[in-house]
């Protein structure tokens, strides 16, 4: 009888295992009187899935071509440790009329497939649990799980029992300077691309030895990866964030994020590179930027035309607000914000220190700078706590808050309903949820859950913008301090730039004073209260 021998080992550290298996199988064949026709092997490949192994695939082709009459292996686990794969392989061999025989179990039958395959699957589960426990034990002994991490060097050290401490690290001073610089730059509002371009221009090597890229810094929002999210830089190692599941069709290991309640955090203060305040500021900025990025990327696919128009208006306001933040020499505080009360046109500079409404015959023509700045300072001096409170206490803002709170509650209920429906399907179908229809259902529910999360984030951000600020005294004190600087020098950039951010519009009205036979002018100011609150948050942080 012609025999086809199959051997497999799992890792590179078992380099001689395959040869040992083949040698044992050859001796077994000689003892049984089998003629060795073919030898198949898979080296450094896991037994968790059979489909991706070239040796097994070659064995199946050889069986179809009739190159041997029996399959010989050292142990059933060499063929596969997966129950479904082992059963499927055995059914194919039965269909081709080829018996399977192992040195350990002898001639394989249905009983072996059921019992032995179950034991092999339990072995894989037990191995996974032991590996997980080993990682936790290593952290508690002072090690850090994972591979090489930018900012740290590996240290070879022994514990009190003389055993090596795996993952022991120490801070790399040169790389620590770069990490602090990245955190400070990002916290100041710099774009990721600009940070990476600057690092590449200076020739600083990235963690993987290539060029710096935004993904190196922020990684994945869903998986919470990236340098800026690395908690070890704050002196806390966070692990048990991911676990891996085998895809039922292709056998690939896919990462799955565990619930945050299952994450494990262990303080290691001696490895802190970034101080706690800076790290917290960066995490807040990451949440805001990531939320906005995902919202801009995904929601246009499902939003209505009205929602698109509202977002466009809000972005325009944000752009105008950001335009006021500049390092260039500041000009007039009213530049670009001054309007004629009679015609509604913008009052613009006509020649040195003179400004005019473009409508001929208008009374707001040829106004000089000194006249305007007095009116403007008087107008923006009217900002006080009562004005801010009246804005946030207005019926319109109250209606907006009520609507947003209602939308947040509704969206949270919708999110729980979606999650519950998915869990019910998973519990009902279990491992049989493989059809295209089921996958389409999960994809659709996943998109709905993601959209609902984005809606909640957007509603919460808008609700914060409509809520009364807690630091009114600080806001008014800072505003008065800026006004004092403006009165000393009306072009002081330290006063002009922040004041321009909070001014929405300045309108000059001209009325004829019959008694004095002259035009009297008055300036009315409207303020961007959202920008006022945002400026206070920036200043306080």
C-alpha cells in the first residue's frame, strides 16, 4: 500500500520538529509494510486553520490524483487543531476512499474526529488563556507587553527568582525629546501633516525607520492606537484592549476591540515621558478632531440637504473665526467687520486712515480712523455678563437646548436598540452566521450604529455651545483687560487679534442732530458668543 506522509510544526523555534515527525512516520510505514509514495510538510504554520497551508493543499491534490492509498501522520493535531477543518478533511478522504492513520491514534474513525478534535480545540483555547495570563504576570513584574516602542529601549534584567523580566524598558532620552515636542505641537493646534513634514524635513527617523505619517501619530480611532494615544507616555501601561478571532471562512486572525471596561491599566510612573496635564489636553484634542474627521467623512453619505447646508454654514463661521487668528501684524480691530447701518454695505478703506460706504451720497463716507476707533471701542465695551446671560437665556437658545437634549436621549435609545438587535442575532445564530444575507445585515447595523454615535457626538458638542458658561467672571475680566490694552494702543496685536475673534459685526448708524447742525454717529456691536466661549477655553487650558 502506498502511503502519503504529512508533517507540520507551528513556529520557527521547532525547526527540527518536522524532520522528527517524518522520521517517525517512515519507521511506522516500514513496520506496517507501507510503501512511502509522497511526503508533504508545512513548516512554521499554525494548526488553527487548514486552508492557508500549502502542504495540506498539495496532499489533497495528490489524493485526487491517486498518488497514494493511505495518509500517515504522527498525530491528528498535525493535520489540524480546528474541529471543523479536521472533520472536513476526514470527509474528503472518505469520499476518495483513502484511510487516515496516525502513530498516536491508529486508524482514524468518526469517534476520533469528535473526541480528539474537541481536545485539540480546547488545547488552543487553553494555550490562548495561558498566554494572556503570562502577559498580565509580566506586566505586574515590571515588563511592558508588545514589541519595540518609540521612546524606550529594552533592558535585560532578572527578577528576585533569577528569571528574566520580559519587556523591561528604560526611557530613550533623545526620542523622549521628540515625543514631548510632538505632544506640545499637536496641543497647540498644529495639523498632523505639518508636524510630520517638519519631522521629515529635519531628518528625524520615525518609529519604523521610514518617513513620518499622520497614521503614525494618531493610528486608528476605533482601535485607539497611535503615538498620541500611547498611555505609557503618561506613565500608565494599558493592555488587554484587543483580542483576535479567527474568520470562519478564510482562517485569518482578525483583531477585535474589547469593551473599555475589560482594559487593564497598570501605573508605571518611572516610564512617564509626558506630564499628565499635557497628555490630557492631547486626548481631548484627539477626541474632538477624530469625531469631526469621522463626521465629515461618513455622514455626507446619509445626511439630508438641509443638514449639509447647516454644516456648510457652521464651517464658514469656523473658517472666518480662524482667519482672525494670525501671527501677522494686526491692523484695525474693526477691519472687515464694519457695516453701514443705512445701506448694509461693508465700510472699507478708501485711502490712508479713511473709510467709506460704497454708496454715493451716504452719510457714512470719508470717516477717519480716529472717529471710528472711538465708536468701536465704546460699542465693544457694552459686552457684560447680562448680555451673555440674555443670549443663552433667550427663548431661541432654550428651544435649541431642549431639542438637542431630546435628540441625545432619542439617539441613545436608538443605539441601545440597535446593539440589542445585533446581540440577539449573534446569540441566536452563533458560529452559523456566515451567509451573505447575515453579513449584509451586520454591515447595515454597523453603519447605523456608527451614524448614531456620530449624531450623539455632534448633538453633545452643539449642546455645549448653547449652554451658559460657568466662568462668566473670567470671560468679562479678560475682555476688559483686552479693552484696556486697546485704549492704550488701538493697534496692539495682543488686543486686536483676540477681540477680532469674538466680534461678529459692527454697524455704524448716522443720525442728523438738528440742534447742533451735525451728523451724530453710533456704533452697534454684535458678538460671536460661540467664539467667545471657545476663546475662553483655549485661554484657560
